[in-house]
C-alpha cells in the first residue's frame, strides 16, 4: 500500500514547487497510470516514491510518503531498490555490465545477496522478461526493446514491492512496445503494484486500475486533452515533379551487413510521407542516403535534380530534424539559433518574421536550453525552416514529446506541406502517422513491404 | 588513429585458450612483456620475445583481417624506425656502411657533413622496431581477448579503489553512446551549413560540438546515476549506505559518471589531433597539448573538488591502456606525477580554477611537468630514446604553451557550460 499525504517538492535552486500538496492512495496490486503534459510533475512524483528525491536530487520535500510501511526518503539505497524499483526512458543509461546475465546481477550483488541467491534471482528475472536465451550475449548487441527488457530484468531481480516506469516506452518501436506490454501484463497477473507514466497510454487501457492526472504539480480530476478529431488538417499540394528518386540503390555498412539491395522509391514534390518500421529496418539509413550523408554502393539517388551530391551540396535544399533537440541547438538565444543556419550559408534571414509566424516572439532572447523539450524541438525545427528547404525530413521528431507538443510540431510540418514543401518523416507513434501522412511506406530489414497512398 | 585501427583494437567474443585465461593472468602478461621490452637490449633476445608474443597472439585467434592490419602496421613501423635510426644515428662510435650523400655534395652535403647509413644505427633501429612490434602485438592480444569490463573487475579484485573502477567501467560503457552522440551533433551542424574547410572552421566546429555534447552528457550522467543508485550501487555520498562520506576523492555517483564522460572526451579529443595537426613535425607537442588540457580543465572547472585531477588523469591513462595498449604500470608514474603536480597547485592556491590567470598557470605547469618527465625519464629509461637538451627545451616550452592555451580554453568552456547547464533546468 502506498500512501502519500500533503507531498510538496521544490527542486534545488528553484522557487516554485513542482508537486503541490499531493494526496494519494495506491493499493497493493494496482496498476496505476500517471498522466499529464511535460512538466506536470509525473517523473518527480515517481522519483519521490523511490527515494531518488531527496537522496540524489536534494531540494525541499515536505509531507509524508509511505511505501509498504517504509519511508523511501529515510531508506538506504539498496533497501529503496528492493522497495520501489524504477525503469527509465533510455535503456542505454541503465545498463552497466557487459553481458545480460552480469547486468541483471549488478543490483543483487550491490545489495550484498549471497551468490546462490543472486543466480536464482537472475534466472528468475531473465525467464520473466524472456531473455534467458540471451543471457550470455553482450548487452551492447541487444535491440532497444531487448535493452529495455534487460533494464526491467535488472529491477525485477531485486524483487521490489512496487515497479515504477518513467516513460519507459518512449524509445521503443512497435515490436519493442509489444514485448514491453507482455511484461506489464505478466506483472499485473502476478499481482505486482505497477505505477507507470506515459505520454501515449492507449495501449495500456486494458491494464489500468487507476489514473492519476497531474497538471502543474497538482492532481486534477478533469479530462486530459484528447487527440484532435479533424485529420488531416491541411490539404496536400502534390505536384507532378519528383523531389527524390531512388533508382536501384544498394547500401550496406559492411560487406556482410547489407541494408538495402536494389531499392527503388520515388517521393513526389508536395507529398507528406511517413516511413514506418521497427528499429533497424533502415529508416534512418534511407534518410541519410537521401541527404547524401551516405552514398549507395550501387544505383543512384536524385534529389531535386541533383545526382552524386554530398550533404554540403544540398544543405539548404533539404532540412533534417532528428529526435533529440539538444543535439541540434548551438546558439545562446532563440533568435541567434534561427539565424545560425542562414548565416552559415550567407543567406538573408528575417528572424523576426519566423519568431512571429511560429509564435516564438516572447522567447527571442531566451537561451534555447531554458525552453521545455517540446519548445526546444520547435526551435530546432524553425531553425531548419529558416534555411528555406524544399524537402523536410523528420527522423522520429516527436519521440518524448507530449501530445500537445507533437501536435504543434506536426501541424507546423502540415502547414509547410500545404505550401508545397515535401515532408518525409518517421515515427513509432501510429497516431501521428494516421493523422498526418498521405502516404505510408513500411520498411522491414531494408525492404519496402508496403507503400500506401491514403485518401 | 584511423577508423580501421579503432576496429582492430576492439574486444572480440571468442572461446580461444587466451580468451579463457583470467584477466589477472593477462594483466600479469602485459606487465611482464612491458618490463621485458624495457630491460632486454640485444636483438636476439628481443627477437625471441617478439616471436613468443606473436605466438600468443595467434593462440587468441586474431583473424585474417586483424593479421593483415598488424602486418601493415608492423611493416610501416619497422621501415620508419629502421630507416630513421640507420640514417640519423648520432651516438659514437658509429661505422658508415653506405654513403647516401657525400660530404662534398653541393649544399646538402656541405651543410650536413654527408648523409650515411650506419651499422650501429641499423642495429639500434632493429632493436627499437622489435620493441614496438612486441608492444603492439601484446596490446592487440590482450585487448581482443579481454572484455574491458572484465579487465576492470580484475582491477577491483586487485584492490583498485571501487569508485575509481566504477569510473573506468562507466567510461567503457558509455564510449559508444558518446561516439554516436558526437556524430549526430556534427551531422546537425553540417545540416545547418557549417563546413570544415580550414583550421578556423575545424576549431569553430569543435566549439559548437563541445557545449551540446557536454550538456547532454551531464543530463545523461544524472539519469545513469539514478539508475545505478536505485540498483544499490551505494556510491553516492548522499545515499545513506554511501561508503565514502568525506575526504579526498569525495565524489557522488553523478560526479563519478560525469568524470567518466570526461575521460571519454579526453580519449576522443586527441584523435583529430593525432590524425591532423598533431602530425605536424616539431609542433605536434603544442597541438597535442591543447585539446587534452582543455577537456581536463573543463572537468576541473565543473567539478572543483580535491581528487578530480587524479581521477581524470589516472582514469584516462588506465582507460587508454585497457582499451588500446594493455596494462602497463611503467606509464603510471607519468600520470601520477601529472595529477599530483596539479592537485598540489590547487591545494596551495586554496582554490580551483577561478580566473584565466589560474588556468594559464596551471596549464603551463601541467605541460612543463608532463614533457620534462617524458623527455628526461620516460623516453630514455623506458623507450631507450635520447634527445638533445635544446630539443627537450623547445618541446617542453611548446608543451607548456599548448597546455596553457588549452587550460584557458577549458576554463572558458567550463564557464559557458556551467551557464548553459544551469539554464537547462537540471
């Protein structure tokens, strides 16, 4: 049983609390969803439940937290681990040892468990997460979905009373999400208490016993914003010209690791295309080939009439936005960030017009890192648009964004598409694909398995 | 180092007799070979040692590709060392066996007094070549047959401090992530029109890469620290079961993981200089010192605590040995002297980096200590290489100047990163 009373928490060096007077009761075996927009306090609440706050974050915590009769704030690290285990978003940051087996044993060994108990726990955790056959495999060689299962196994081996998941499916593809869901179903059937925060919880509906909606640090009883009903929002403008033509292209990172063999694909000007497929299916490689970052071993790729081009040749004609905005921001203010690309190309740029058009005027002098994740991604996007590209490629640009943020971002892309720009994007979020894409190309291990034009 | 070389110096999962040996035995093997390389002097003894080391390599199943790499690397080394020593050997007595340029040849002959191939130079060149081949072969054997993390575990069993070993483990773990991240940042910059067509462009590029790379790394370090602590790592001083609460090297888990990111950055930062500016003859000392001191000083600027220099410098040295060259304690005093001189400097000042002047002085001190130690101790006593005093003087000056420049740049970056990180809301 988890009991939270009058929980208020303020991060160090900030003035306003992130959580305000939270009261909460969760019964043993309940499956609880915590929902809310980015910055609502979902992760902070989870961190309070397993002692990361205040042990590792510091800050000011008041109120009471009781997890099965224990106060996480007063527990030693290893006791916390066996009371409430947590799985984070990025699996790579949760793996510490070279092989699957060793990594699952990491926490048990740290807790000082005897070797015989460790091996029993490790075997149990690997069985439960479906990783037994990979026990001696190098952790680095696992797929993202398998890595996340490994992170769960690491927590499972510590036999916690409560499992916490902090947006743990964000980096997973459809297959990874399905594997993850199977583990959640198993945990539910075993009677484990599970608390999960998710931006896209649709796939969990059948498991949820209780929903906790957070808004600005307080629990509220209203409805969370739902998906916009009208779709797509902007009529497409498709011309007869070809933006990108891929003719019989073959590519592999090595002789043994072939990704594409004889790939033929055309993208017409003004199309709004989604490229979908599991991790490793070749989506990012396809984009890199289109952009001239990689060259096909055989065949030819033509972009806006140019063949045998490099990235430098097409810079400005094509823009590329990828997942993490923080890897794409370089200037000290939003205004400078927007002007950065045009300045490098010696282009004139009316930053004022861009700030105005995309509703970013109030952030003109703000450092991009001070903005929320969704806004940072928008700044990165606008900075690319400032270079006036005709083709816009978005590689999983909405990962980690809440619903409101991705709708704003994709609406911007749709508005550009309605002006005749060609948009190609990839996403694991099928809601986005359904809402925006006019054409959906599905890749499987480098092969186009379906290519549909939507009405 | 080229991409192919990175690939060659990577652990490969196999089940050979060498792979099955415990890491402790391989550490002992590395140390024994390293010491023998230093103490053996005759071509015959060194030839036997090299043959034995090659035999061990073949037992580790290196594969055709790696053998081809080794063959070309070894041939290049042998030719370069053998030829240079044969011609430029300067010790007496020396016997000329072949005349390349007679002393009465116009200009060059008159200026140099003639260029000859000396018998003693050829023998010395052969000895030095065999040393390098043995060292390279030993390194490949150990690195391809031992997972770095298992090497670290062995060091823990050999009583290396737990937190220090944790830093090395995390550096090994996060190296591929950091590589991927830096590649994406470079790609983002290129998409925004930044081109590397000059040294100025390259330096600008480094500036733009550094800040997002470090700020992102700090964010990731925080999450990794949470994950480690919630799995009972118990390294954090704030954690009630933290095992270190005060004194020298009093770092929490977040700081330890951050240090590991900086060790990777030190490792990565010298690569472009090894391939480009660092190859400029004579001036390489200057160019080599700038990036490594810069990253070191960013670390000191961000984690100003006693022991930070020791963790970063010694951690970097050990990380390099685990990843590339095999454990060789003969190089450890080099790192210890470098770190102690800087730790002492900050201890005497009573403050860490708080001005460009402090960064300049600390950088110059670092460069002087490192290069004087190298030319006066390491080179003659470990590598059997001797340099003229004027050359040592100039190289030490260039090293000190490079480190001072790198130190000031590091201080500047640390200020910028602190500001940016504070704004990033963590």
